[in-house]
C-alpha cells in the first residue's frame, strides 16, 4: 500500500496501513488537499467491512 501523503500527529496514527487494518475506528488522513492511495488487494480474500470516505476541506 502506498499513500501520496500522510498527516503527522503525535497523538493519532494516520498511517495508510490503517485502511486495511480491519478496524472501523482507525483511519488514514492525508496532509495534502489532493492525495492518493494505491491498494493491491489479495484476490483470495473476501471483503467483509467497508467504511465511508469523508473529505474535509479547510475553511478559508
């Protein structure tokens, strides 16, 4: 898994690996306003969970 950017925070882990960790409580957050993440899925596994994508834009 590769993310174009990851937000840095000393209290919260926003690593891209959180996307596939099986927890709906963890998350990935980018440090850039435009970001990408590439995930290569194993074709032998079933997807059993999904979560929504929340996009927040900064107030100007």
